[in-house]
DNA sequence: ACTCCACATGGGAGCGCTCCCAGCCTGCTC
DNA sequence: GAGCAGGCTGGGAGCGCTCCCATGTGGAGT
């Protein structure tokens, strides 16, 4: 009656103490019976479990976190507009991998958005309070201070993507990235092998390492071509379908003799394909197209697209595994992992 | 050295006790200085804040949750495949509204996935441990026991969508839904007003109330038409673009004289539009099309689409407000809110 | 029969925080 | 100049849990 905390329904929620009393044992025994059951007699075990069930006991996670020093959950932080977050299948796929791995380890995954500067500041303060045992951050733009700041607070961080600059040396910060440079190079070399000489690129955002890396891969191959890497042969996109279409139109406008396009992801390839078709170009006869990603379940995006596959689900799993390793304080084989990509040739080249 | 909890970096993270000592005051005073600052002298206030900054103090959220009985964060639970979650802009939009409202109230939002039965069971156990002060659940299929179960555990629940059956009477469970029945009716009546008599429907999943409600809205209007509501005039979709296209093809196959289509969301309308075009039908001359949703920022999905607008962002905000009201134990004006929709006429009718 | 040990148990300590309350010291009123 | 109200303060209690350790208990070994 006088418990201000009993706002829920009515009576006090059962505590371990109450379960123990109900079962006729002590708190310690009840605790052991409910977790693992080491050094607990069969009789006590059953009594406790029955009592817990009868009372509808649910352990208070805050209390457990307090004494254990960990919460049993980790965060997937996305620094991306929700527009993109929910429209680019890349995030879903990473999340799927992370999720799969964590479920296997009985760790709860929570997604948190950190888009605006205010939200990012808030995220830092929050995570420093240790509601999460570690965080995975995907989609890092520019020289984002957030990952380093969180890691410096002592919360293990894994970045999905590349890490540049001083952040590389923060011990509590690891990363998993695809070999974007090599992947892009393979894609463009494939176009060259198909006899293309006028190869354009529609890049990702250039404030992201991934955007710059794939651009650089393209440039390194194209610069060896007769025409070279003309500035007008690469246009900046933002990974959206619309930007892919727009990019293709701009490439065609500047280079009507365009015969190959490498886009920084498959979604933009879809946009480009549409724009090329509208411009009357046949694919692959007139213009060959290569994308990047090859996410499972997205065949519908651009059927028959030749693309560079990065094993995104497996990368998500690896991010989760890496984070769990750091949380447990075990040594890491490699702090900054780079996973290889494979070219998947289909009908657009 | 002997603290097993110091796995992070090196030394023990600062506690309020240490801040108090550093500032030369007691724990109580330090606590008051850091929260609100009632009954704290200017001198103490400054000393504590300086000490906290010097030590890099971050309050331990688990300890605070334990004593306060609340965590300051709420969950957005999505019982949807991540495929759909990340491909349907609806979720992003709800999330946006919820997020906006919560930020204004200084509450942390976390998203959690509960897709498979195992995950849903896990979600129930987890949320019963009160890591969240309340949850918003969107995308409820069938007679999903999860919302009721969580509410019964004493955790306030708001459902984004309609609630049917016994769950309606659970006090700790509220909902916010669009007036799908009226909205669908308006859409179909508009088609009738445009002189259409052969009006098909591509529904949402019929295991969802929203799918059934919009279907019922269509049926109630169409059944008054000369042709009536032939079973072959409605096909079940799943809110995806592909299912919209497939639905339109099936409608055309069964009814070549089709002159109107109402789809249960805009994404399916896009698919239908594509299929109609492929089949050589002109829109709106031959076939008029009305969608549902009209989400902000999705003009690109189906330009010029006539559709039924539901105020999804505002609905998200309302879900958040409702949940916060319940968490604070204040009475609710209406437990099951239904918000009106508006028809937006554009070029496809 | 006696020792010994493994298992089982209860209860104290303590995680880091907020609340409460008694006590203090001002400064003001009469 | 005594009395009193109020602002500040310190420290105890306690949130619900897990760990640790001292203390039983039984059965196996000699």
C-alpha cells in the first residue's frame, strides 16, 4: 500500500527472497538453483523451480547487472538516417548476422539510432552508463568521434567498416570490413577483360571510408586505361536507387561513349540500370554494369546483375564474435579484420 | 589488480563515492548536486561537478535502475522479418515518430527484434526483467500472445495497430491505430465516384488485423456495386512490391475488364502500377489505382499515386506519449485510440 | 568405529545508487 | 538575546541480486 514502486498492477513483484521463502530455502540456494544448479540438491532444485513458477518470478535484470558488472545485452548502433536505415538492405543483412550470432550466445541485441549530433551525444552518455556490454557501430561517416569516445569510456566497440586515423590504435576498438579496394579493383578489371574502355563509377558517399575505398579501387584500374580516370567518369552517389539513376544520367551526359559502369552498391546499380534503359542503352551490349554487395534475398533488386559479393551475414557474425571476445577479455587474433570479396558474374557484363 | 571487474582498460571506474571524496562532500550531497541540485550550496555544486568532470564520472545505470525501479528507456519491438522490417518504409516512419517524442522526454529508445518463436519467448523473459520501462509493439500477426504476456508481467505495452479479443481488456495494454475501415471505404468510394465498377483489391496479410480491416472496407463498398464483391476480385498480398505486381497480374487474369484497384499499402501499389503498365493498361484511363499510407519522404515509391494518408509520424508520437503516460501511472483518455485518415487525390485516379 | 572429503546449505557482504532523516548552522524575527 | 525556521549536510538503509565462506551432512575409505 505504501510502496510507491507498486504502480504495476497491484502487489509487489516477487523477489528471489520471496521465492526462497516459498521454497523453504535460503536466497543463496535459490539463486544457485535458478542458475546452473551447481551444488544444489535435487529436492531443493525442484522446490525452488516450483516456487518460482508459482509466484511468477522474474529476476530483476538491473540487480543482476549491478552485481555481475554486465547486462547480457549488446547494442547495434546505427548512425544513419532512418530513411536510409530502413531502405538499404545492407543494414538488415548485417543485423541478421549479428543477431544470429548473439542469439546463439544468449545475448540480447538492441538497436539504437544515433543520427543527429544531439542523439550521438546522448548515446555516448547512455552507453557510458553501461546498459550494454559492448556496441557494434555500422555506417560511420567522416571522422566520427563517437566510436572512439565510447571505446575510451571502456565499452568495447566493433565497427562495421574500416577505421582510419588514431582510432585504429584504441585497444578497445576493433573492426570488420570487406576488402573494398580489392573488390572494386576486381570489378573494374572484369569490365576491362570484357573489352570495356570507357568505364564510369557511381560512388558511395565520399565522407565514408567505404565510398572512398571503392572509388580508389576503380581509379587504380581505370587510370591504366587509354582514356585514364577522367574526373567526369566518377560521380558521387549516396547508395540510394535515385542517386544511381541520377549518376548514370550524368555519366551518359558527359560520356555518350560510356561502355561500362561500376556502382558502389547494388541498389545504385538498379537505379543505373533503369536510367541506362531509359536512355536506350542495351545492357550488357552497349554498357556493362557491375554492382557491389550481392546481399542474400535481394535478387529482386536487380536481376542478373554482375556484382562483387561481400559476405555480409558472415561479417555480421564476425562482428558479434569479435565483440563477445573483447567483452570476455580474451585476446583478439586481429583487431582490424578485412574479409575478401568475390566477383559474381551474371548477365549485365 | 585483484578486481575481476576491472577488465576494462585498467583501474576501477569512478563511482559516486569517489566523486564525493574528491569533492570533499558526502555521497548524498554529490548525488543531489548531479541531479537537479536541490538543497545543495553553490560551493558544493561546483566542487562536485568539477570532481565528476576530473574523474570522468559516469553514473552506473544498473544501480540507478535498481533503486529507482525504472531504467529510463523504452523498447520498440518489431515482430517482423528483418527483410520486411528494412524494406517497408512504414516501420521507419513509425520509429521516427516514436523516437522524436521520446527524445523530447529524455527517454532512450531501443529497437528489439522478436521474429521467431524462440526470439519472442526470449523477448518475454527479457522484458519481464524490466530492462525497459515499457514497450511499443508494431506489426502484430494473428492472435499474437506476446503483447498480452508482456503487459501481464506488469510492463506497459502500446500496440501500433488494432487489438482484438481479450487483449483489449488488459489494463496495461493500449493501442493506436488508423481508422483502416473508414480509410479503405473512402478509397473505394472515390474509385466509384470516378465511375469505376470493376474494382479489385490487393490486400495485406490476412493474419493481420490491418489486412482484414482494409479488405473489409473494400468489400463493404464493392458489395453494393452491380458486380458485387467477387472472391476473385480480391487477392492477398504481403505488403511487398513483388506481391503487388503479382496481385495485379492475377486480378487482370481473372478480370480483364478491371478498371480500378485499391491496394492495402503504397509499396504494393507501386508493384501493381508496374504490372499494369506491362500489361498495356493506362493509368488512370484504363485502370485507376489507390494506395494506402502516403508516408512522408516516399514520393519516389509511386509518383502521383492517389492514396489514403495515415499520419504515421504523429501516430508514432502518440504511441510514445501513451506509453509514457502509462509508465507514469497517469490515467489514459482512451486506451484504444483510432486516428482518422484522409484521402489524397493525385494522378492515378 | 573413525577420519576425511565432497556436496549442500544459510546468511553476510557488497555491487553503486537514491532516498530519508536527524543534525547542524545560518540568519531572521520578536 | 533567545527562539525558530529554513537551507545544507552526512550517513544509514535498502533496492535485488550473486558471491564467498563458514558450517553442516552424508557416505566412502581404512
